[in-house]
């Protein structure tokens, strides 16, 4: 049996679209699970980013891999109009970059990384020194 007749089933080119779809669905599930235990705006940021990333990874990127959408190149001459190729490229860039920005900001808000410490809360390990009226503060 000649192996040249049958392309390998698990080649990188064949597996890449499936990996992208699985990654998009996984990001949606992670965002949804984090949004369930988050505050109102944190959940909105998480889900907006997850939806944009899910759209980008599960739909747009596999369409690029399948050749349905063409890669933008200023020197390439495609049978499609340059405006539609450039338009889909802009949609992909906006969906992926905005999605990662919103998702990352939502995760940071969920982890309270962006929160500022309360001014009234006592610091742990802070010692108060009481100065007598005759002592200098310097």
C-alpha cells in the first residue's frame, strides 16, 4: 500500500482548525464559569471578551485555515476585491485584540488585581507609635 495516496489524518494542517475551535469553546466556558462568581461589571467584561475570542478562534481563524477567507497582503492579487479581504482582516484583528483586552481585564478584575486598597482598612503589621508631647516627630 502506497502512503502517497492517503494523506495523514493527524497532520498539523488537518488538526489546526479543530484545535482552534476547541480553544474558542474552552475560552467561552472559562469566561462563563468565572462570570458566575463575579460582580456585575467583571462578568460583563469577561463574557464580552470570551464571546469575541470565541468568535475569533471558533469561526474566523478556521475559515482562514480553510482558505474561505484570504490573508491580507498588499502585493497579492486575489480574485476577490481588496476591500473585502481587508475588511475581514480588520474584523479578525478587532475581534481578537479587543477580545484579549476585555478578557484579560475581566480576569484581572475577578482576581482583584486592579482594585485599590482601602484607605480606612488597617494595614497588617502596622504598629502605632504614640509620641509624648515632649518628643519630636523627626
